């Protein structure tokens, strides 16, 4: 038996039928870029999030969502952005595209000196909610913007409120393996109306009037009609899919200590936290030998990536956790037999 780490092509028959119907509606429809499917999904997703007067703006992918959010909030070249050193490089890459200065911080750590900073990005990594009370108080005391990267956290609620609504902006990715995935790529940013209007311009060249560039920093990053239709079709299944993810992670939890609180996760990744790197690598090799695929999220810290120029570091807590973490197969379409096989391999 080979057990994949992810298999976005596996769908429950009812959800698969909804996706096919969505694709057919676009192929036979009046527009393949823009149109009602895009605005309809933006409205549906805003309602699902409980976004209130905030608006959802669809874009081409999750990294563009971060870059568009930065621009829509008024960040400009030279402004400083604080990111966690274990965030995978996504927020740092988006910031670099705008010429922002990236400073990294260790897990669970906030700098004493906020000089030069304009914003903080918090990443709800692995589908686990980051506690925000202390961070939000700290950033407000320094007059900093807060962007919540929710790329791995669709459907994640804390005390009944969806993550992403504490900060000034929230960003999402709809990459196929995400909790809410498209059949290609896609993303979204959630903003107050005035910033959302600017985001709509920035996602389409910076246009105001059509063909007239009125805002610097624009890009071609539209959420295409096909992906929007598929996402609308899949959205009603999201909560049940997340419950299945949590159930799988809880079954693993009985065999290994897993990263995260089961009450504040949507289990985008089910992360086993081993004693040390040697134990992690030994488990990974053993599972691979049994045909069980795993992942390491992420093998390099932001401060270790040669293509990114950042301030800050080293980050001993993030490095220590990185060396001990192993992501196990955790997606809704895993069969019960596959889950049992992983559990038995962990025993």
C-alpha cells in the first residue's frame, strides 16, 4: 500500500459532481475571466468568514494576496515588515517584491525595538491558530499594521470567530492542497472597503479607469472565473472536510505528540514533534519504507534562504522545532484503512 501525503484529485463523489458542474458552467458561460462567478465567490467567502463590512478580493495566488495586501494598506519600499523565521518564506517573498525590508523573529518572540517596522505578519501555520492577544497589544502600542496569513487556515475559528479578522488584512491561498483548494491556483485578501478598492486596482495593473494605470505597484493577478466557480462549489463542503482532518490528526495524536491544540486547528498539516532530528529522520525513513509519504514544513528558516535578504536571527527555537517536525498524511479523502496503517506504523 502506498499512502500519499496529499491527493487533491481524490474527492467525495458529491463534491466531485459539484466541481464538474462548476467547470461546465464556466466552459459554457459568457466569460472566462471575471464576471459573476468571481464576485459571487468573493461574496460567498466573505459571508462564510463572517467578515462584516470587510470585503474579499480574489487574486491569482496566496503570495500575490500578501503583496496586494501590503500595497493596499499603503506600505512602500523601505518600510519594515516583521515575519516569523519559520513562515516558509512566503510573506518574506511577497514583501521583497515591493521592496519592503524584512525582519525575522524567533517563534514566540517579539523584538524590544520596533524602529523601522511598519507591519507585522502572523502566519497561522499548519492550520493552527496563533494566539494573538499579546502580539496584537504589542503591535498596537508601536502603531504597526497587522496582516494575518491564513493560507493554511480556511475555516479556523477561535471562540466562534474566524481567524483573519483581528488584523488589518487577512490573506488566503487556494492552492489545490489547501483546506479549500482550487483546481489550479488562486488567492484572496480580506480588507476594509477603502483598502479593498485599492486592492482591486492593484490586482489588475493598478488601473482606475480601464487601461489607465493610476496606482503604482499593480500586477496582473486576477482570480480566474474557473477557479472562482470551483471554490464556490467546494465552500459548502469545507467544514465537514476540516472535521475529517481533525479526526485524522486526533487518531495520530494517540500515538505521537502532535504540534498544536486540537481545539484550535483545522489540521492543514498533522505535525509530529519528535525528540530530535535523528528521531525525526529515522521515523521518516521507516514510514517511507512502508510506502507512507511525509513532509517537512519547512526545511529552511527564512533567515537561511540565500535568495532573501533579511534582518534578524538566529532563531534557536524555530530551528530546534524545525529539526523535530514531521508532517504526516492528513487530508479528508484518506481512507480509514490508510489512517489505520499510518497509526500502526507510528506505534
